[in-house]
């Protein structure tokens, strides 16, 4: 029987650092190794997988197609390795973690995970920033946030750990009666919100008139506007409230395009506490159901 090839986690960690930090020198600075040592490790990893993993385009170091495929596995393998080490070493966790979330995720199931994490690790300070997904991606790239949950404009994105599909639904007050021939009164987040764009695209595609009657950044204000009969909006099942009902195609509301959501972080930049929170978030996502992909695709 042929012997299986083992991929050492130190080589995988170096590969992740080069890709996520954008070069051999930056990876070496974080990992405490010289640039030649980093290059040697990458060459050794390429020998083990029998494929080139990195290419240079101008000044940018980018993963090849083989490198993209390995990156998904590498991030998961290193995360599980670090989780096992933390279990046996029982490292004290301190410091500040900066988390970015779309507003609806701040009040839905991820809130429970963050609350539990704080109770278990009181010496860690969480700073939670709620914003549009495009802004959260920008803050992660610029190292102003450590971990984000955000929508994905494309199926493949840097720093992705987990991806899953979320189905938006139309929500209205139980007693709301929409007048035939009148524009649909819409409530929405600010310009740039993926839910807002999906509502408008769906109604335009169905040839149905609409007008924005409520606009605001917070989920609670939008929920109140819906419950009080001011408007119709798009929510997730987790953010529906008592007093709301779902509107379907039989009510004249076309099905909304689903959203791809991702959990993102830069592994080389995360502290021990950050890696633990990522593991907790992954476990929370996996408990939600089959909509969560084991590996990004």
C-alpha cells in the first residue's frame, strides 16, 4: 500500500501567511523567520503537493489555482491544530477582539455565541462593529477588524473560513393590507445594503411599483416600522418578530435572490483568543444546519 503524504502544519501556516499578508517578507515578520527560510518552506510544500502554489503578478503574490485549492484545506487544518493545542495547553486568553457583523447577525444566532464567549473568557474585550458588508470587508483588509461575518459578492474571496446560504423573505405586519395599484411601501437599510438591492430588483423584475418609505441603519428600527404597518421589507427567518407575517408569490411578491454569507479572518493576525472565537463561531454555524459549507467553494 502506498504511503500517504503528510502536510506539516508549519509549512501550511507559512503558506497561509504569505497569501493573506501579501508576501514572503511580511509573512516572515509575523512568523519570526527570514525571507529565504519562508521561500524554502514554500518550495518544500510545493514538492509535497507536486504543484506550484504561488505566482507573482507585478508586485503582488497570488495563489495559483492549485494554491487556491490548498488554501481552503490549509486554513482548516491549521485551525484544528491550534484548537487542539489550546485544549491541552489551556492558554490564558486576554486582549481585545474586534468583530464586524451586519446588523441582523448582531441580533440573531451569532449574538448567543459572542455572549457565551464573553462569559467563558472575561479577560477578553470584544468590540463589535455593525456596518454594511462592503465596509466590513474593507475594515478587515486594512486590519481595523479581526473577524467579520459579511455577504459575499463572489464565491471566492480572501480570508474566507466558512460560507453558507441565507434566504431573505418578505416581511409585513400581520394586519397590513396593501392597496391594489399603489406602490409597495418599502423599508430598507441604507444604500449599499444587499437586502435593499434584492427587494428592488425583484419588484422591478415583476413590473411592480415601489417606493422607499423608511430607511435606516439599524435592524430594530426597521423591525418596528414593519410591525407597525408602515412598510414591507426583507428579513431573515431569525429576525422575524411576533406580529409579522411572510409574504409569498401568492401575495404578489416574487422570491428574493439568496445571499451567500461568509466568516472571514486573517489567521496570521489572530491572537489565541481570536482563534478560539473562530472555533466557537464555526461550531455555531455548523449547528445551524446543512446550509453551512464545510469548506469554502
